[in-house]
C-alpha cells in the first residue's frame, strides 16, 4: 500500500487529534468548584426549621423525580396536595410553593443547572414571580 | 476462517443472554432501592380547600341575555389564563370567541331569519364533549378527559401535531405558532403561560374549581347569561334552566355529546 501525500495527511491527523482533545488537556488537573447555592431568601430566613418539603439530600438527588410526580398528580389526577414524609401537607405548585421559598431562582436553580449542564424546560411556561413583578 | 455451526450457536446464545440479563438486573436493584415519593410513604393527602366537584360539568348559555358587543367573558378568561394577543387572525389564540349565530348553528338557522337573530353574537368555547374526538386522536394522550368530564390539556406532553385541531368539529383549539410570552399584555402569575408548539383551549377553569371558585367567564358576566354546574345533578342550576327552556347543543348530530347548552 502506498500513501500519497503521507506527510500532509499524518500532520493533518496530528493537528486534528490535538485540536479535538485540547479541551481535555486544557482542563486537566483543574477542579471546577461546585456552585455556591444561596439559601438566604426572605422566606427561608423566616422559617423556624429550615427544611424543604423533604430532606436536603433527598431533594438534591430526586427533586426532578418529585417534580415529575407532582406534575402528573396535578395535571392528570387533579390532586394538588403533597403529603411529605414528615406528615406535613404542601400545596403542589412550582411557582407558588417552590419559588415562594427559593425566590432567588438565578442563584439557586440556575447555578446548579448550569454547573450540571441541565436544561430543564420548566420556565418556558411556568412563571418566575420575580420576573413578572 | 469461518466459525463452525457449533461455535456460531454458542456466540449467538451468549449475545442474547448479554442483551437480556443487564436490564433484568437493573429492575431488581430499582425495586430494592425505592424512593420516598414512589411508595416508601403513605401520603396524607387532604382535599384541597373545598374544591367544587361534579359528576359532569356543563354550562348553559342564555344568548338572549348577551349584550351585543360585550366581551366581558372573553376578556376575563384571556386575562386569567395568559392568552396572548398576536394582533393577527392567522395566529389567533382563543379560549372563548364570539361568533355569529348563523355560524354557530348553521343547521338550525335559515336565510329567512331576521338579520338581528342571524348576526347575534354567541360565545363559543370548548364543549367538553362526553365523547371527545380530540382525545381519541391525540397520539401522546396530552389531551384527556377527567372523571368529571373536563377535557384537559397536558401541555407537558403536547407535541404540537395538531391532530386534535383537525378532529375538533368546533374549532375550539388554537396552536401556538410563535412564542406567546411577549404577546401577553399582563402576565397573571397564578397561571402558567404556554410555549411555542403546543395546542391550547378552554379548561373549564379547572384551576379555579380546585379552589372552589366558579369559572372566570361565569363570574365576569354581569348579565348572568352563563350558568355553570353539574349536568348530572337534577337539582343543579344548569338542570333547572335546561328543564324549563328549549336548548340546543352545537352539531349534536355528530355524537360528540357537547356539554355547552345554548338557549336561543
């Protein structure tokens, strides 16, 4: 087998491999700090017991599943109340219940979603109260 | 060298086992893990603040009480539900519309009727059919019928195929061809907006019924032309009116069983 213009081809491949893998070399050894989530909204400050509808580790891992279950519950079953593990009953509402406490969506939801590369489509329909006011 | 028949069968068997076993294993681990939301807890669900309930919701519209040119019900509904105004009829979104009598009831009117009756404006909206054709054709079950007869839209599931718009004989559905957000005059934070690419329609103010309030159009009508209630309850307001007067439903012959009754 004979390789025509072998020098150019191999040089091209080398350049391509370096360019394609450059993000990995560039980021090697660097640690991106996890996002700093702000929990200092007025509504949270007023809470005597600083607790979400479920425990923080559960919410951190499963809030998307919980929200999906909430969505099904309200829209398809017409049930707007959520019985938490600790026995408290909450109204199911993204704008009303979630964002009432987490009124700083930009410093809470968005920071972590940006960090994780998650792009939830919630806000194309659901309203962010601070934007409307 | 080509594999022998025996070798080929061995490889095929191992491959098949490899395809089947991992999903099975994940099913077992998931069943063991369990999440609080899924089944670990018995939720203590309470009935929301005295929600209005019915066997089948329906509405009676007394068109004689409608003042010509009045758009109170339309305005109230469209403000409550963040209905955009694109300012052009091609993209128009409407939950309630006002149509001429002759267009709403083409089979019941005739050319010799006086113009005053033929051009009488009649409010039209989703009929919340007993046998809704839109629900039958929806490929994702984004539109569905609740136990109380309300034909609902689940905008999360809508893929914008518009089969429902083709199926609805009443033209009650509108498609968001553009992003509606910039065209909403004042956003009501109590109700979500829609997004580009979903179909929307009247929801019988399902969100207000859950709070124990009558639909926005009914409370907005100063002439009391709209009456809302349970059509299966013989003692309800709607049934009292229907018992006393002659009423019509739109395109009754199609068998959709509309739940909006018109008194002419």
